[in-house]
C-alpha cells in the first residue's frame, strides 16, 4: 500500500488586533467546548461526505466532531453504524468540531494522511488513478472507526455535468431567509421539507439521458445539515451527488464566510478541474443565483450548456427577501430557462435538445 502524507498546516490569521482577538476568543471557546464534551463522555466521530474526482485525483470531504453517544440498542445507534447518518437537527449543533486533527484517507490502494481545518472539516484532493464510475473511500480520524463514503469519478470523455442549488431550487424552503440557518441547525428533518414539484423527475430524466453526468449540489447551507439534506434527497429520489456546503464562523482573513463567494469559488474550481465539460446550472430567482451564474457564464461561456432558474411564487419571494433583478439575458450567448417548477424547466431543456 502506498502512503502519501500531507502535514498539518494552520494558516496564519491576518487582520487587525480586534480580528486576531476574535480568533483567540473563538479558539478558547472551542477548547472549552471540547473539554466539556470529553467530560460528558462525548465520543469522536468521523463524518464522511460524498466526493467526486477525475481518473487522476479525487476530492474527499469529511468532518471530525465530538458527539454524544447513542443509547445502546436504540435507533440512533443503528443509524450511527454509518458515519453519514448519526447527526440530525439540533443534535448537530451540540457536536463539537475537532480542530486540526489527523485524518487518514484510503482509496484505490492509496493511503493519505491529512489534517482537519479550524472547523474540523476535511476538504482535500488525493492523487490516485481510478476508473470512471463509483468508488469507495475510507476516512478515519484518531480514536474513531473508519467510515465509508462514495466518490464519483468523472470519465475523461464526459461532456456534461449538473450543478444545482438546494434551498428554493430542489427543496421548498417556505421560511424567511434570516430564520433559515436557525431552522437548519435546530429543527431540520428530511420530512419537514417539501421537494420542489417536478425537480426530482427532471434530475432523474437528465441522469437517464446523460448517465455519466456528475451531479453537484452547491449550497450556502452549513455542513452540520449535510446528513439530513442527503436523506432528504434520497427520500425524494434525487440523483446522488456531492454536497458542497459551507461552514459558519471566522475565516483566516474575514469575520464571516460569504455564501456568494463560496458558490463562485466552487464554480471556478469546477471550470479549472474539468475544462472540457459543459455544465447545466440550476438555481432560483430569490436572491443571488442569477447574478452568480451570469458572472460565471460571462467568464466561461463555452463551459455552460444552459442555466435553469426556478421562479419563486409571490409568497416565496417575500420570504426569500424579494426577487433578483437580473432577468434580462438577451445579450448572453448562454441559454436561460425560467419556470416555476421542474416540468417547465424540462420543457425548456427539451427545446434546447438537452433532454
């Protein structure tokens, strides 16, 4: 077995004295939370998320947290046998990220040692030669059992991929945006949300028509909601795909993480990773998706097959904080499709002979 190793690297904090003090306070609070969690017999847990890659590398995603042990023989203990299934709703808020801890990743006969970041998150690229299709990676942090996650390897001949937002695009949120983060943290259950009419059917038809197409769910939602979102998508028969979420709190150079920047950065990364692929981009007209997708299409017109925007109803738009004002794309070389549901978007894609 070949062993690759990536050393821990805690990036320096930049900013004024107040910002550096905020980081010191944040790290001190997290150390206290870790100490308290260990006193309460919380157990270390490696949580693995679905990843993607090419035949030469894979992007592996996971998180290391301390979380309360399920009662022996309970349903929670049975679900905990899979590292993707044990944390839901408010319980995700009680888990404590384990910062900068070593994590071992095994895939395709290659073992790589990396370190989680400040939020306990692992987001790393592992060089490995794999055939196109589904593969399994094992993640294991110190003191935790290994957990499996699926990795979708995109073949060099694949020419179409799918990127979709989640809230108000494939899932009806029906909540004011200021309360959405609290809902995701404290309440979220896969049965408490409704699938957007027709979107699961549309995504399934796209996968039937383009079976090699990867599916990427790109959202500003927090990582602690990832297991519940994955269950929601499985329950509503959405195609399996990588979740690219974000984390809360301080970064090394800013007070708050930008959800818009998170989406832009990952779209640019996909363009760099797969320069010969075109992408179907799905979002909604509630806030920033049109602006973000429009900017990406202007920078990379040859990499965008079409942009599908779900139109919110009047009541949904009120909850979302209004409609975006980027509806005129007459000068764009990329086709835009607007519809209130998946059936309308499907018709537009049929007209473009993409479905």
